[in-house]
C-alpha cells in the first residue's frame, strides 16, 4: 500500500491560498479591484501558503513566544481582523472626504448656475 506524502491539511491550505491569489489577480486584470486591495488579499493568502508548507510554524512561534498554540491562533486572528478593519476604515474615510468635497463643489456650481439663470431672466425682462 502506498502512503501519500502530502497531508490533506497541506492540500486544503495551499488550495485555498491559490484560489484566493488567482481570484485576486483575475479581478485585477478585469479592473474590478484596485491595486491596494489586491495587495491586501495577496498578503492575506501568504500565511496560508506558509502554513501549507510549514505546518509546524505555529508550534515554532508559540515555543519562541512561550504562548499556548490556541492563544497564539486567537491573537493572530484578532490582529488580522483589527488590521484589516483599520485598512478598510481608512479607505472609507478617504472616500467620505472626497464625497463631501464633491458635494460641496456641486452645490457651488448649482448656485452659480442659478445665479446665471436669474441674471439671464433679468436681462430678458428688461428688454
């Protein structure tokens, strides 16, 4: 009987990271995603690739930091979600500022347009 050398966990982790990277690159080529988001998703897939080929990395890091494996996993997950939330909120804040500026510019232009219409009507009434 032939034993497989590749653990199913390795196949699942590598498959997930490969799918994530391929979908990200496909979205970039179709211009559905900006480069900064592509970079964010690529960095998200990187730990899965590392863990696929070095599954004992979690144990190695937990031994160095003298933290239990479960605690380290929770800590890493929390750090990931906090950093991702921070990155996305900063992007939303920038877009909100741009939207506010655009709204103010549209308001100013509409006011100027109304002034021009009123001015044209006054000159027509005088004639």
